[in-house]
């Protein structure tokens, strides 16, 4: 089978906001959550903003790639500005037909009202946006430096009061320095397994080229499955969960991702969550838990940490290198995602509840370790309908040696989690509820995700691995404390650029 690029949709790159599919270039990011005080003043201001399109981001990325081939490493100016709105924000702007529209129940309710579904902490205690700091929208500002972001604010967003809006909360993110560039504060490579996206630009360029078009036309990079764009942008075909039986390569498009209201065509839902991390406490706990493992499968703290995450700190997948790190498989190498879990059905190499296995189970089959080929195909097709385009970034200072020595967090740090989806319920909420928090997924006795499972009193049960003996009866049952706390968030919608102009 070969990849038929001509059968893939032409993406409206001048209409789609830039952060959704290619992602804004950034080393710094500022989220300005705002309230609309006067729609009459805000609307003309909004229409005059230079919102960064997908086309602009692709041009910026092409320029960066060209410079790298010529050995030029200096950063280019690439300021990014996107915008998204809550249900109340769109209502204030006069978008018609939202209330009661199919597929908008979660968006209309907002994240705080979905607390029970998501197992989130009490919203009245959230530090970030939520019931106590309600936002009508968010400006997503990105750049190579905070100075570049502040320049965008000065040129285009100020003064807020004269343009009918007020800042209710700021969240500032920064990419961590080399050699942990792109890693979250526990030290692990983050955002490694982003999906590829089918489709071409209007000039015929392929959005996600296949690096091995002859043998793996269904993939972009090795192990990076190509998904139909309707999983992330409304108005395009999405994945078909039934394809596993007849087309295991997922080459045929699924149903159209229909916009709930016409205004939402070419737009995407944005999920935001502030996730606070207690780094020295996590490190101390990992060392203590490692000492609880005994016998042939006793592990070091480094290996146990990798088992909790499912990857070594380098980004190398535990599935490919279960007993020691392997930099040839690390983040940025061709094989960083070149694996499934089919050769490790019993979770002897990578624990069933490891974070990367929970959040993206690949070809795992629920509640069976001896699935048929058809069951595997069905499971993998189903999994691909629940993917998310993640755009998270770390916040807060680097861990100080004083904190490390004391074992106690004194400065706030963590992850600003952002993702784009075409269905809040079937993508973000499903993953959080049915996979991450479910202690029987993928198999009975797995335990909850030890990284982002939310929240359980006391400790979380976690069934470890047996990487040396590969004997599933040797897997340790551990109790893992909770070191990531959700501190606020909400659901937003990022409209198309022409939809903004239509308001």
C-alpha cells in the first residue's frame, strides 16, 4: 500500500490559527486570560489583531529549517499571537446557536463543572483560571524571548481598558534550557509522541511527510501514525474507529468532524490545565520506592522513574530499552516513537500504568493480554480517535540545589498543559477519565497513572515491571504518592481567522 496524498484534504492554512496543527514557534509563552467588559469596544479591536495563521507558522518553520541546513543557528524573530474563547466569551461576542448545540455540552459547562468526571480538586481552591477567576478568553503569545512577547503586547494588545477587556490571570511558560530543552520539571522529555497529520497545503506541500513512504506509508516519522485532520480541526474528516477490521493502515478517512455551529468551521477546542509539580518530593519518593523492589527485578531509582513515566529522561522508550537508557533511541532520534506494546502484553518491560502507556496505549487491548489480530486492529483504530495535539510548556524556575537538598518544594513550578481537539468529550475527557484515572486500564490491576492521575487521597496503586526476568509474577505492587496537582483550567475555542472577521 502506498500513501495517496492526493486523497488527503487541502488544509485552509490562511484560516486556521497557527498553534493548532504546526504549533507556534516558542521558547517563551504567555497566556493572558481576559474578561470582555465591552463587546462593542472589543470586537473592532479583535478584528484588527494580527492573529498568526497556520500559513505564517509553516513559513517560519521553513525558514528555520533552511537556516539550519546552512549552519545558521541564530534565532529568527517569530512572534506568535493566537486567541481562543470560553463559551461565555463567544456568547458575549454574539455567536448564535451555541446553547444546546450537539457536542458542546462540556464546552458550555466549563472545566470546573466537570470536576467529578475528571477527578479534579475542588475548583474553589484553584490558583489559576476557574470559578474564582473566570475568563472569557485567552491570548496565546509566543516568542523566542519574553521581550519579543512584551513587544507584541505593546504593539497590538495595549491598552486593554480602552479596547474593552481586562486581564484576569497570567500564566508564563518557558522552555527549559539545554540539555533538558523540551523536558518537564521531573526531567523527562515531554511531547515526544505527537501525531502526524494527513493533508497538504494549498501549494501542494505535504504537512507531515512520510520518512519511509515505501514500507510505512501510514506513518510520518517512524512510529508516528498519520491521523486525519478532523481529529484536531472541525470541518475535515477524522479517524474511523471501525477501520481496524478492513484497513489496518487507517488509510481511509472517517466521518466528517462537523462543526456544531457554522462559526466553528476550521476551528479547534483548546484545553488548558495548570499542573503543579513537586520535584524534590518526587525525586525522594522514587528513590524510596526503588528500595522496595527486591530479587531478580530490583531496580535503581533511575529505572523506577523511567517505569513511572514509560520513558527514560532522554526520551528513549522503556519498551525499546527496558533496563538501561539508550541515547540512540532518545528524543530527536529516528526511533524515538518506533514501538508498540504488542511485544510486551504482560507489561514486563513497560508497566501497564506507565504514563506514556496510559495516555497513548497504542496497540494495547483492554482487559486481555492474548488478543486476536482483529482485536488488536480494532483497539488501535479506537485509540487513534482519542489523540490530542499537545502544546504544553514548563513554568516556574529551575529546581534549586537548596530545594533538592531539603527535599521540599519552595518555589512554584510545573506544566502549563494545552491541547487542541475537535471533541472535548471524546478526546481530552475520555483520556483523563477512561485511561489515565482508571485503575483497571489497560489491564485489571494496572493502577492509576502515577504522573497525572487526579487526585486520590493518600497514595496511588501502581503495578511495576519485571524487566530483568520478564516474569510477570515478579512485578512489584507499589503505592505511589501524588506529586502533580491540577490547579486550574478551562475549555476554550480557537476560531478560524475569517470566523473572527465575521463577528
